[in-house]
C-alpha cells in the first residue's frame, strides 16, 4: 500500500508569487545589465572590416580613412569590452546558448527576462533574433527549449485564459472545452489552399532540454506579438472581423496600462494566444512578421520600421494531492514572462536619403532610441546617489521605455545584444552604438529573488506516484491467464523386473497417466489461484488507495466544514459588529441632522442680518446720494446767485463811475470799452466832411438800454442789407454784432468800414475800425474809498464762511437766496 500524506488540521494558503518581490527594491542585490556584441560577416562588395574580435570579450575598432572620425584627426584604435563577443563566423546556436538559454531556464523557474537587439540598420538584428529556416535565431530556439522541457507537463489547451488585467484565470474542464470550441477556426466553404500555411516551413529545431523543471506542476504557454510604430502600439496577432475584399479596417493602436495589484505595465486588450507546441507558436510568429511594417531604404532592402516585441508568458499551477488534477486556486499561480525585442535600427537621413513617411518613421525611431539611452543614463547616475538626490527616470517619454519600465526596476534580468556592421562606411554610426553599450553595461538592476511555492499538505513527487499507480493498474487489468506451466522434470513409474507383475503393468500405466493429468490440473488450478490472488490483491490495493483517498477527502471536507463553521461564527461576530456600527451610524446621523438644523438656523439668522445690513447700506447710499445731489444743487444755485450779484454790481459800479465823472463822454466811452476792471480810452475819429452811414442792425439783436449809443446823424438802418442799399449815397457801413462775454453779460461790437466801388462795377466793404459797447456791474468798478465792491463782498463771504458751515444771503424783493456759502471743515 502506498503512503498517502495526512492533511494537516489547518491550511494556510500561500501568497501569490506573480512578481518576485519579497524584499524592498533598495535592499535587494543588484546585478549589471549583461551586454553582448556580435559582428556580422561582410558581403563580397563591402569594404572593411573596421572592427574585429580580439578575444572572448574584446572588440578592437580601427577608424577607416573614409570616416569622419579619421578625418578629424582621431586615428587611434579603440578597444571595447563586453560580457562576451561573437565574431562574424559565430553560429546561431552559440549565440543562443550563451545569451538566451539562461533566460529560458529562468522562465521555467518563474523569473522574468528581457532580451533586445540594438544596432544600426542592416547590422543583423532581425537575423540574430528570428533567423532563417536553415539557421533559426534566438526566438524559435527559445520556443523549442521551452516546449522540450514541459512537453509532458502541460495542462490542456485553453485551461489558462487571460483576464484582460495582465493576469490569468483557471478554467474548469467544462469551461476549457467551451473555450476550445469557441476559438476553433471555422473554415466554412474556404479551401485549405486559400489560407496561408505556416507549418510547411522547414527549420532545424533545437533539442536542448532543461532537466530541473518542477514535476508537480501543470504548465501553460501564452504568446503575444506587438510592435511600436511611430510611438503607437499595435497588435500583430489581432484578427480583423471585416472581409478583406470590402474595405478592411486599419489596425487600431493599443493603450498601455499599469497593473493595479503588481504595478506592471501591460498592453490593454492585446491578443494572447495559448499554444501547446513550438509549431503553433512559430506559426503565430510568422503571421505577425507578415504584418510587421518594413520598407526599402538605401542601406537595407527590408528595413524594420518598428520595434517588435514577442512576449512568452508561462503560467504554472501546482497539482492536487493525487497528482492528477490541477489545484484550481489563484493564490498558487505563478506567471513568468520572457520578452524578446527586435529594435528598429538607428539611421541618418543623409545616408538613407529618406523622404516623406520614411523620414518621419526614421525620426520617431531615433527619438525612441534616444529616450531609451536617456533613461539608462539617469539610471546609471542614480546608482551613486541617495534616494533623495535621485532623479526621476523619464519612462513616459516614449512607449518603448514605458513598456520596459518594470524590467529596469527589478522585475527580471536584462540582456542586450549589440549588433555591429564592420563595414568602413558604418564606422561613425557604430561608434555611437558602442558608446550606448558602455552606458548600458554600467547600469545595474535589482536581482530577482528565487520563487519557490510550497503548498501545505502536498508532498513532493505526486505526479510520479500517480503515474506509477496508473501503470500498475493498467498492467493488472490487461493481464490474462497464461498456459499451464511445464513441469521442470518427467514423472514415470519404473516397471518391476518380474513378469508376474506384467498384467498389472497396463493397469498401473493407466493410473499413472491419470495421476499425471490430475497433477497437471492441480498445477494449472494453483497457477490460476495465484493469478486470481494477485488480481484480488491488486484490487484490494487499489481499493485501499481509494479508501485512503476517500478518507483524505473526508478529512478535507470535515476541515472545510469546520472552517465553514468558524467562518459562520466569524460572520455572526461581524454581523453583530455591523449591527453596533449601524447603531453608531444612526446616532451619528441623528447628531449630524441636529447639527445641520442648527447650522441652517444659524445660516438663516446670518442671512437675515446680512439682508438687514444690505438694506441699511442701501438706505445710507440713498441718503448720501440725496445729500450729494442737494449739495450739488446748492453749489449751482450759489454760483448762479453769485454771478447775478456780480452782474448787478458791475452795473452799479458803472453807474457810480458815470456819476463821479460828471457825464463826460470821453470817459464814458472809455468805460464802455474796458473789460473787467481796466477800461482803455476810446479812440475818436473825426472826418472833415459828414459821412452817410448804412447801419446794419440784425433783427435778432437785443436792446441793451445803455446810456451811450452810437452818435450817427446821416444813416439808414436796415435789418438785412440788399444790393440796392449799397448803390445809394452811402459811403460808410456799420454792422452791429452782439455776443456773450466771459461773465455772462451782452457785449456789442460795431464793425465800421468804407463802401468802395470795384473795377467791374460792383460794390465792396473794407472794414477799418471796431468799437465795443460792454456793460459792467458796480462791484467791478473802483469804489470812492479806493476799494472795490467785489473785494468787499469777498471779505463778507469769508467772514460768513468762517462763522457757519452753510449761510444764505438774501436780497430785497427776491424769492430765493441770492448767495449760498458752503464752508470747508477743518
């Protein structure tokens, strides 16, 4: 009877190890990025070589005469050291065994890996990564080794399907069968010849097998193929639902997302296809390569215009205690990933002579490679600085660096193959590639911790024990009863020497024959009994194993029942705590309601007070406006009354001046021609003979009632002169013109002129003199005491302004105050 381990009393599920991060990032052991170099062989018409491998790790570069480096005076040779260097004659399997095979081994042990080829266009990057039919590259050889190592350990196809969140779900048998039927290609009426057949490609598979693969696990392989073209991510395995002959829909770019649980970058809605053999994966690889964007340039007939990334994801789930079925629990699942990247080659537009779309594609390629170099430089600089002094690595500058973010932060090994072209014409570009390799070798990434999942209650060697039991049961079931065995000796009776016993010879011989037959039958029955005994023992053994397995299952069911009871008790406790929490919540809600009511009441009071303040402010503003308007009106009335008083004072002043000068006409004329306080003398003009005047007095003129009037004897007064008026005996012309002066009084001007005849027989007026008649108030004239009435009134105003803030001064027979004084507050 085989030993079946007992189930412990309580199981604790192991923590998921999707991404091996057991220790903090800054405390883990770091390892440098391993950089390899490979030189491609020269073709027949190419000049060179300018680079050669001098040892297992060194590459010696000699500047050719045609290079800019040599022409600038730098003719010295340079030596570059790598982790390992491969010459032009190195085989594909040598490169794979040294570079990629350790990454495949890490993939089988739940560790992530990144490998990308870097170099200028036409340096052999795609050949190193993909290869040809007679010389497969790294990618198909990695698939060969992977499936060679897990050939008998794989789960059924579609057992693991993507959950669209960078993870996988474990399907049951029914779900697996349904997925298989849904994803089974339906050919319909289309013949086999109409579809491209990728499995007919002849290639040489790699036969290496990794021996130390965990046997008590079931494995599943899922692949995806994407490209980064013009800084956009496209899915090379995405199927177009439209027919090819009816306007096929162009491929849609995908978005990059970050895993919420493990903070890993992934492509949203990418096509992840489960595969169970190298042929299936290689078929998908060739299908994606047919969709990848390539173009013809001056340096390469099929130049890659995008960065391609082929992801191989390995899902591992432990077997149950019987070693036959999967343990369908997500926490025991391990996911590892190997990303194989074929970077597009850096190129200069001067050499490729690209224009239009090719030039734009080259610019995007160089920009993404420059972003990768910038990130590596910052990672190198941050290694010698404290955490506070470190710079932020600009992964988001390009989709290329954003995809590789997790690997540079310690999610797996990073390796790089620098592909170089030893042509003399490629020396200057190759020198930049070598400098990039030197920067990459100085970058260190955190080393992944080993992943080892131990499921409590499951013993090692479960799969092997189950296989042995099935072989034994099959052998016992198919075995049949063999022929009776031959005796190892011949049993014969020796006859007696005397003839008297001769009659009994025949009788004895008959019994002897019968005894022989009976003995033979007894032996045959014994053999059958032994066979039956072995069968019964085998059945008993199997039954005992089944009984033990049933006991184990019963124990597990009991344990699950106990856990269910414990969970129910815990649920009751949680329900009670939830009830208390609900009560506290209701109390808090009640207190919150009271607080809100008080808050609303305070807000209402505040609003009422604010409204009252607003009304009071509006009332004060209205009062202020009324006072302002009253003040303005008072000031306007004051100015008007003062103006009237000034006019009256001017008239009184003029009258007093006339009285004092005894009515002398000359002084009166002088006073009429004065403005304000200074009155100039009137200029009198006397003629030898009396003149005849044509006096033009418009009808709109006012009668000023002045004492002094123009003294003209011979005159004719007209309101609107006509042509016949000038044709008479008049030789003088006088025009009355009235206007308002600066203080509001009427100012009358007399424009005098001579009436002259013109040569053509007409009449013209030539003005020769102007007289002015202007009235002034007495306050503007000098007083008898030598003072001025206006000055006296101003002194009175000052005195009034000093005694009160507002004063009103009246006049006889006046209905309203003539003067309003407003004093300024000190």
